[in-house]
C-alpha cells in the first residue's frame, strides 16, 4: 500500500507521487499547488489531527485529513 500525505510525520519533506480522487476535489487540490513532483514539508498537525499544515512552493497551506488522504507521496 502506498503512503499518503495523511501518513507523514511533522518535520518530514516528501514528494507528491500522484493525486487520487476526481472532479472538483482533485481540481481543488491541484489548484493549491499539490501537483506531481512537488516537494511538500509538513510543518505541524493540529492537536486533534485536523488540519495538517504544510509548506508547498514557498507558501503555507492547511489541508484537511480527508484531502491529504488523496495525495500519494514518495
């Protein structure tokens, strides 16, 4: 089974492998800058695990766990 952005620990830097999901959800994730090959640094995770704070392409981004689960990483 492949890892998703939801499985990444704080302080890790990973690379986007592919996006799952379809339609508007996938489009929204791509619009946030999470595209294939993009480096993603996990800054912190909220106390209850939602949302996850990321640094992507030089800016900060908060992503819900449900959305993070759609992003496969390596």
